[in-house]
C-alpha cells in the first residue's frame, strides 16, 4: 500500500503521469482470466446525461436499425475527456503494454427492432496467426442502461484463449449477456468472441465504443485523415498522443518524423523543409 491507499498494482504511468486507479489490478486479472471486466459507475449521472444529449445532437445516423457514427473525434469534441481518461488508458496499457493508440471511437444507438449481431473477434481484422499476444482492447461506455431486452453485449467468457478454434455461433457456445447501468464501462480483449444483442424493446440503447490497439499497428479507423488537423490542435496533449502522434516504440521506430517526435513536427513540415534548420526540434 502507499500513502493514497492504493496497492502498487493499482498505480500506472500514463504518458509520464503517475495515475492511481483503485481496482485496476483486479480488473486486469478479470480480463486476463475470463476476457472481460465490467466497471459500474465509470462516469457519473450528469456526465451520462450530457454525453447522450451531445451525441444525439452532433452526429448523424448511417443505419436504419442502429444509429452508427464512426470517427467521433473528427466530428465532435464531446468525447475527448472519455477517450484520454487516464484510468481508461491505464486499463488499455495493462492489457497491451504502454505502446497504445486509439483505433476506433464510435457511437452505437441500437434502435427498437435491431437484430442480434453475429459473434466475432475484433482482432481478426489484422491477419496474424493465432496464438499471438493481445494487440486490441475494446471499451464500451453505456449512455443508457444495458439490458437483455434492449440488446446488451453478448460475450463468450474464456473464448479469448481458444486460439485453435474458429468462431462459432450460439447454441454451439455458451454466452453471457452483460447487463449494466448507464455510466458503466465494459472492457474486453480483442480475441474475445462477442456481438451485440437484439433490441426487443420500444426504446433505443446508446453507447460509445473506444477501442485501442498497439501503436505500431495500423489503426482500424484512419485517425490522421479522419480527424482534421485544425481539430488536433484543439486537443490536450495526452489525447493527441493517443490519437497516434507519438513514437511507436523508439525515436527511430514506427511513427517518427526525421528521427523526431511527430507531435513536435506536425506544424513544421512543408514540402522541401530544411531538416537542419536551427528551429527544428531535437532528435530523439
């Protein structure tokens, strides 16, 4: 224990900042063992209310039975604090290691009559043979209560360890449907078999997905094109880093610009620029 009452396992370093996240070690143990964790009251009622209002006002539907909006960071600033929440980043780093980036930020508003989604693995989008270390972690923040009736997420506990099996659909596998209150966070590893449930109610069910992958892999959503440069400038540094403006591994590794910090180079690069200009950032 330390002076703040946290165990050492509940302390993480997020972009140079020491973060105390009570419960972190237990959540990471759950994710490792069964593939997912549910964290009630991740955000409070006022933040939940504002999130729902902002999302429904600022984004547009692209489906008839699910209001989907991808690339949220390119469309609204109302989720910035949730994406770069140091608690969430500590969770993602606890699963993947400290070299992470945001891969998807999307809204899903499941409308009445929406059908159940087939089970799938989100890390299957990258064609790497199994078994492999985790390289995707998914987070869903509920803006409405998740119930079995309104399409709560369906998971197959332990399936993230079934490296030699192809995804099968119920009733060939036993599933759980994660019921949780508005403001809760559901986190699972990318190898977990999962899918959305069917909404048999007369009300919609709103949530946002914040997915991360390793910073030296390609993002599922291309954040560099999807988020306008002028919007990047409005973001806090931690969010810009997790958006992808960072070294993937080292100053010579993926993500660098002329051996320099990409975030320091973002406004200095123009065609034919002088890399030896004395005003250029230092190497490394």
